[in-house]
C-alpha cells in the first residue's frame, strides 16, 4: 500500500473519530440544555442569553473540531475544550435532574394521616380484634369515623375518660382491660407512664386521614408568593417516622418574607406556649395543636398573632438527623455548658452529629429560661446548618446527598412553580438578604390542657407585650 493511501486511510479514521466526538458532544449539550430549562428557574432574559450562548458555542466547537485545518493545533484545542465541557455539562445535568426529582416529590399533594390503636396489657388474653367482642373499650378524644371502622369489625361498648394519663394508668393498674387511643396519645402515655409501651400490646390499627389545605387555602389573604410578601409557618414535628403522620409540633417558627425589600423575619414560638386551639376553643400547649393536624396549628397561631399564614413547611426529627449527618456534622454555638440525653455541650462552638444536634435543640430542663432557651438553641442549630449548606465546598461535593437526606422527611403546601418563581426573582436581582430573629416569651405554670384532660402539665403562659411586639414587627415587614 502506498504512503498516500495509508495517510488517507489514517485521516479518514481520524475524521470519523472527530465526527463521533462532535455528535456525542451535541447529544450531551442537548441533554444539559433541556435539564436546565426543565427546572424553570431561569428568568426570561437569562433563558434567551443561555440559549443563544449554547447554540453559538456548540456550533463553534463542532466546526472547530471537525474542520480540516492546516495545522492540527485547533482540532486539539477544540477536542480538549469539548472534553472539559462534556464533563461540566454531565456534572450540572446530574444536579439539575436530582433537583427536579426532589422538587416533584416534595411538592406533590400529600394528606396527613393519623393512626389509632386498640391497646391492651401485654399479658392480656386478647390476641386479635375479634377477641374483644361485646367488651368495654375506654377512650379519650377519638374521632367518629375511626370508631366506625372498629364497629365494622366487632361490637363494643365505648366509655369515655376525661384524662389521658388516668386512662393509661387504669389500663396498667388492671382497672380496665382495653383502651382506644391515637398513635400520638400512645407516645405521650409512654412519656408519662414508665415502660408503658413495654407493658402493652397493640391489637388493631385504624387509620384516619386529615384534610390538608393547599396554598390556595388562605385565599382571603392579600399576601402570597406572587405578591412578594407572605408568611411561611415552619413546623418541626415530634416524630422520626413518616412525615405524613400527625404529630406534636416541637419547633414552631413563623417566617415573614418580603421579596421587595429582601428581608426575612423569623419569629420563634415556644412549644409549650399556652394558647387557645382554634377549632376547639380550649386552652392547650401549642405543641399539642399538631395532634389535630397542621391546619389546626396554623389557625391557632393566626389567632395568637392576628396575621395570615399563607404557607407551611413540615420537617421531622429524621430531617435533622439525616441532614446534619450528610453534612458531616455542623458547628453549633451553645450559650451554656449543659448535658442532654447523655451528650455534653460546652459554652461556645460544638461540632455535633445529627443525633447530638437533635438532643441540643430539644433540651429545656437544663436552663433557667426553659423553653425560651430551647427556642434560641433551635435557632443556633438552624444557623449552623445554613452556614454549612451554603459553604461552596459542601454544595459542590454533597448537593445530591443533601437532597437524598431530605427525601421523605419534608412536606409543604408551596407549589413547585411558586418556588421556581422565587428563584427566578432572586436570579434577576441577586440582592443580599437581611435576616432578623425574634422570640415570643412567657412564664412557666402548671395547667390542664385540652389534649390531656384534667391532668396538670407544664405550660408557658404568654407574655402579652411579647405577643403584641411580635405582631407589630410582622405587620411592619408585611406592609413595607
């Protein structure tokens, strides 16, 4: 074979290889382009610029790669740039697809559920729901449709007690044999009565579904994401299980957001705040309002602060533990030396894992200010998480892991297109935000609560001037 033929054959193979690289690059670019647009977070002007830039640059790189030049230097440069860009495009595509999947799961409509248990002593002769036919069943605050489910299985005689703790003690003391309580009440009794769960067993589980309003729920309010001024209620629920389960609202923060002035006000409310439940007109701890669903908590806080709450976000204990562990721990500031759940914290910064962060944010008995200090500690944990998440190295290396850690433990009624709207607005102006915090205060007391009956429990009686001041600050930001 002549040298010219060998050279032409070699050039032909090289041309085919370069064209294949160019084709693969175009495919990767298209996937990258579609994945970015799918998020719908770029402002209109940015979409135009992005589209034109991608088309021009892709065209230039492809021509530069496959065109025959007098010297191969240009082909080599274009080849190296294409390899680099392909890696960047695939990296970004992975991030955008992960974000899109996360958002589609988070912003789907999910109802709250509540489980009710038929409970007997562990050594009871009852082993199945059918065994309690014609027996007396004692209960405390059970909704009618759940009773109907039991009635479809067996015929029983319902008897109502006026104290949840008395109900549990009567079962353990063998004064009664069968009780019918919610899963939250079951957890509360285990806290109030030593080894309650260890000494009982569940014969039957019934489920009750609560209606959860979507973002249109507060349709009478003039505030919304579209208006740029709105309130978001953040509820940290007292559970490590399914986020859809009703639970006590352990952390309560109202975020007032004004996108026009780029200000955020975080108003923290102590979990034991003694408030009037909206739907029942009775006094109870704010944390117990979560037993009756997020709608009840929101309405109760609206009554307390005389403001409209437009949206909510619910997170559970699993969220805190998984997120902090995914971040490799966080550095949280402590105002005091104290011990909680076997962990010791010193005054100053403490590097904590997820379980430690949760223990830190839940403790109140170690402080003279009790619940007031717990609120501050929760703010310290939130601040530590935000600082770690916004660290550039964290975002680059752990972004998808962070999203995975939030999966299934985060719930909101904000719509995906509303979040996209907020992001587009931020990208349009890239303004910095001013974040301020405020906490409601009160004094400790012992009083009966609607959810526990006549038993006296620790509560925090609201400081009226604290509530008035908080309302004023919220309304001032909303009216700016």
